[in-house]
C-alpha cells in the first residue's frame, strides 16, 4: 500500500508540475470592453484581440459590458481572479469616475488594477450644425457670449461632456449642456439642428463633416490629425494647453503575476507595431499610441488628478 501511495503521489506531483509548466495563456483570455459593440473603443479592442488571438494561439474574446459610465464592465475585471485571463479596455472614464462618483465606486481605480499599457488615442473634433452662423471657433465663442447657446454630449461625465466644459472654462463663456443617453441620439439632434454643437469623435464625425451635415471648427488634441490636416487645434486658436482626446489602455486585476503582465505587454506592443494593425486602427480614426506599463500607470494617476481638479472647478456631475 505504501508503495502504491508513493507512486500515486509521484504521478500527482508530475502532473501538477506539467500543468504549471504550461505556457501562458493556455486557455481563452477575456477582454472586457465597458462600451457597446460598434463603439470606437470596441472596434480598437477587437482589432487587438484578433491580432493577439493569432499570436497567442489562444482566443482573446471581446466581452461588451457597457453601463454606468464604464463601472459595470470595470468592476467585473477588478473582482476577477488575478491570473491573466481577464482584462479591461480602460479609457478616460476610468480616470474621471473617482471624482464623479466620489466614495461610491465598487473598486479603487488605481490600487485594484495592474497596467498593461496604453494602446491608442481617439481624437475629438468640435462640430456645429451647418446652419449655425459660425464658420470658425472665434465666431462660435462670440455667439456664445451673446447667450442662449447649447451643446450636446453623449451623457453626463463622458469625455465629450468634459471637452465642452473645458472649452467653456478656457473661453469664459456659458453654454448650456444637453446630455443624451448615448452618441447616436446626440449626433442625430445636432445634425437635425435641435442642438447647435458638440464634441464628437473622429470616426463618428468625419463622414458627416465630409457629407456637409456637420461643420468642423477645431480638433481637441494638442496636434492636428492626419484625417483632417487642415483643421486647426483648439490650442492654436487661442487656448494654449487645451488637449482632450479619448485614450484607451489595457488593465488587469491587481496581483496579476509579473511574468503574465510582461507577456501581455510584449504582445500588446508587438500588435501595435504591426503595420496591418496600425492601418486598421488608423482607418477607424484612432491613433496607435503605445505606452509601457510604468508610463501608463503614471499617466492614469496624472489623469485622475487632472479630472478631479476639473470636476471641482466646473462642477461636473452625473445622474445617480
């Protein structure tokens, strides 16, 4: 019996050692995207997931979990096992939520996550309905100073909302916010002239501008964008330091092993360096913009501080 027990134990140890020796990943990886399918963040996530699936030899599954300013999907990842098989495509909302939902988040946006890296930036452009009597930003600000101007956003506390509030603060004007539950209705009403203006991401706005359904006045990034090289930045039109875009990056649960983070980081950088992947991302109006873990972690901390100050300065709020 002792000999049999020893043999069984030996086989168990060998089997365990073999299991531990399996290279990561040895099963599908879930990428939680806290936005609806078809959104800019979702599309970029799917482009990366497809490339990683090819390189890993394991499927990277995109799991759309929108809701509550990205809190629904992000909470899933925060409370997942730190084994490298669940990650989230984080964005500006991740840095804004601590201030917007002060003391009410079901996770700590900094302490409960490990950084994999930033992957892309999605620029915003300031657009108006073509019937608005403003052919440039200066004329729009002059119109706003007369009073009665409104702007649409994709909802309270969203990046387009923040962008417009930053412009109001920079230009020292009062423009009334009209929040919508999602981008489709907001864009539809600006095109229809129900609301005169909004900040919109490039993928959603570019075709409408080219079709003459919207007029673009400025881009919110610090530099001009390749898709609209003649469109000036808000900064160069008299508001230095203005820089608003939708950034995207990958996070895993805190406590994920360093070697797993390292593997995912290398695969992310590799995917973004691939010309075919870069082309696909750029075709969506986004810009590949990789930052390694340490730099991305610092960036998220800095962004969280910046948005916290903005929330206090302009009194941003969300419907709770």
